[in-house]
C-alpha cells in the first residue's frame, strides 16, 4: 500500500532548552502582538489559475476576467515604501505617482489556520483610507523562510516576508 | 456559374480624376483650404496638428471597446494634466493602454530633395495672375511666393500597455500603415510624407520587483516644409488705362520723329501749288517769293516737289542759297515762321515759299502734298 503522506521527522535541535511547545508559545506571543495589538489587515485575492479563462497564447486576461478564491483577511505587520514621482516618457513627460512597494510579515500558522496560501502573482488589497482600497501584486511570496531572520532562535521558520508591487485598475480592481 | 472574364463586378460611379484633371483638383483643394488665390501657409503647429490627427484617426486602436487615448505632450505640467485627467484613476494616474506623442524640439532642415537648397535668398516666384477691377480699370495682381523651406520633424510615438496582445495590435496597424515606408498627411492642402524611422522597445520588464509594462517606441519623421504667408507678395501688374491730353495744333514734329507721322493709307490726299511768275516780287535773300496759298483743310503735309526751281537743302558750291524756304502764318498773314516737312496745318493757315528759280523767263512753282488729317 502506497503512503502519500510525507515523512515527518521530529526536530531535535536546541532540545535541551527549546522544543515545539516553546516554539508555539513564542508564536503565540508574536501573533498576539501582530494580530491582536497591531491588527493591520490585508485582503488576499489568491488567483484561481484553473478557473481563470486566460488567453491561449499569452495567458493574459483582462482585469474583470480574473477569477480568484474567496478573499481572505490576514493580519500582518506591513510597511509601504514612499511613493515616487516618475514619468512614463524618458523626456520627463507624463508623470505618475503610485504607491510604493508593500512588504509585510505574516505568521505561517495564521495562513495554515485560514487554509490559504500566498503565491507569486496573487493580489493583495489594503484599505489605506476609509474610501480607498489599493491593490498590490505579490512579487516575492517568501515561501522559503528558514533563514535566521524568519525562525525562532533557529528552531524553525515561523514568519514569512512577502513583497508586493502596485497594480493598476486596468490589471486588477478587486470586487 | 462562371463569370465572363471582362465582366465588371464593381462599377465605379465616382470616377477618380487623373493626370491634368487630378492636378487641377489638387490646386482647387489648395484654393479651398486657404480661401484665397494662393496656397495656405504651413507652419510647425499645422504639421503637429495633422500628425496628431494621423495617429488619432488613422492609427487608432480600441481595447475592450474603448478607444485608446492619444496624448501629445509638452513641457507644461498643467497642460499635461489637462490632457490626461479624463483617463486617470482615483490616484490621478493615467490608465493603460495609451499612446503618447512627443516631438523632438530640434527641428532640422529637411531631407526631402524636392525642396532642398535650390533657390537662395528667399527669391519669390510668380504663382498666378489674379484679375481685379477697382471700379475704373481692369487689371491684374501678381501673386508671388518664395520657395518653401524644407524641414524635418521627428516624433516619438510610444504605446504603453500591460498586455502583449495589445502591443501586437498596435504594432500591426503601424506596420500596415507604413508598409511602403511612408504615409502621407495632408496639411493645409499640402501633402507631406511621414516616414517610419525605427521601432524600439522601452519596456520595463527587467524591473522585477517594480511595476512592469510594455512600451513600444515608434520614431517617425515628418518631411514637410514651411510656407509663411507673411512672405507672400501681391503686386499690381497690367492695367488698362485711358489717358487724355491736349496738344498745341501748330507744334511741328521734329526731324527725328518717326512715329505717328505716316498717315493711314485710307486718308484723303491733298495738294496745293505755290506759283512764282516772272516779274513777281523778289526777296532780300535773292530767292523768288511764291504766291501765298490759304489752306482750307486740316492737312498733314509730308512732301513737296519743285518746278523750274532748285532743290538746295544745304549751302554748297552749287547752292549759294537754301531753296525752297517754306513759311507758314497762323495769324492771317500778320507774321510768318519757317518750317520743315512734315507739318500739320489747319484751315486758315497761309503757306508761302522762296525759290531759287532756274529759268526766270518762265513760271516756277512748288507743290506741297499731304493728307487730310482731322485733329
């Protein structure tokens, strides 16, 4: 009989003074701060690749043709870079000023609990004002988070850092 | 069922003018464009306007049922905003796709060989003669214009989009339009070629963690010329004028005068004879005085003949006296003045002459001939 479940091997490093229970406790502290105290919420629009009817050749779609899973609210710790004054033309004409890139940290455990996954190209909505929702697209999903910065004392990866850049309404405009 | 070979499937009910007829049509179009007898002037703003029209009307594409906006951009910031605000999102950023046109500010002398460095110093040339009437006289005005100055205007036409399919669509339209390298625009009745110089890519695909979009740059060159209406000249030409003037009827024409002296052939001949008879009066100059003749017509006397008298126009060894000496009186014989032929006389004038007689025993005479000439 074939076993499709991956093998799981207990992590025994730091075992003399840190184990899985401590890990969960640390994450609990962190989530209490991030999700309880900060409560900065973003909305994840994870694109349903199968249901999105894309162009046969280029796999491009119009904004209204993008199909996504039910949006999920995620509490994160985020930072939005300052907006830059830029121009479309190289001679300095046709100025535009868009939001800077968004970078946020999120506990993987929260994503696991909400049964969602952030992948490259997904859209992120953030309500920066009462009447305004701005959208970003994921350019770095932070799926590899075993580096020191994202682990708890080097025990195991706990948080992900996701980087996003802005999208125009022409590309995605949410609901 | 087959169709015969020479069967016309489409009949052109509006025949297209060709050759001379077409040239006249073009000239008429130019006249209509300017509303005058001279071609309408062309300046940079006219060419810019019609180039924008070319992009907006002939090379336009639509995406998702909307026409892609075209922006002609200059340096003034508020002007840029004034052009684009209708197509912006809530953050006041222009939404793709769109087309921008930027003209290089440095306009160069033209490379169109038709009008290149051929006529120096703004020499003006007759363009046409226009009849006019000022209430009294008919005449012409000559319209003169200088040779146009060839110029090249370079435009950067950029197409911005997020999607390859839209880039393809615009590129295809450009390729089809410039299949023969150039496309003509009609600017104030003048035809200028627009040449597609190059196609470039300025897409921001390499900005991995920034907003990415396609930018395709089409460099086009308008090979036009400028004609400043201030350089046109209108000068009066031929006028038909009637001039009236009075003349003194007794003024003798000079010897050198040749025009106007030959009477018309249909004029009536007139002659008169002045006679000297033996024993008649002699003059102080030893010549013989003829009888006086009163003229009863207005006559132009042109020649004379002598009978029994010498013809000495100048004094020489053979001619010690000038003969004949002719005199005329215009005041009923009160005084006489000498004259030479031809002479115009009026009724009442008196002629007489002095002759050197050859044979003093017989009559001598001088006959003057001319034509009746009513003044």
